[in-house]
C-alpha cells in the first residue's frame, strides 16, 4: 500500500469519534490475528493458536467435561 493511501486512511480514522476509533482498532487486531493464524503451518501445534489457554484461570474449567455437563443440564431443565 502506498504511503499516500495510508495517510488518507489515518486521516479518516482520526475524524471518527473515539468509540468508532476503538472499533477500527479492534477490527485491525482481529484481521492481524486471523492473518497470523492463516500463515502458520497446518502442522503447527495447537498451543501456538492465539486463543489457546484463554480460560486457563477459570476455576470451573479445571474439569471441562463436568462444566459442559452442567451447562447442558441447565439448558435441558429450562426447556422441560
């Protein structure tokens, strides 16, 4: 991309309200993350994925099978 195009994009972003600028930043981060995972080898370990370990600190995820069973049971109970 040419420098002139980048400057135009930056100028457009600067004219947006702060909350829209934050949305742009989030979208760029999403695209960057997606681009990185596409470029990785299909044989790359799962631990290299950006979301790996996302729920590591959640106590209820120590036993993920039990966690899912509880979620399903709650849903089934709601619809009886």
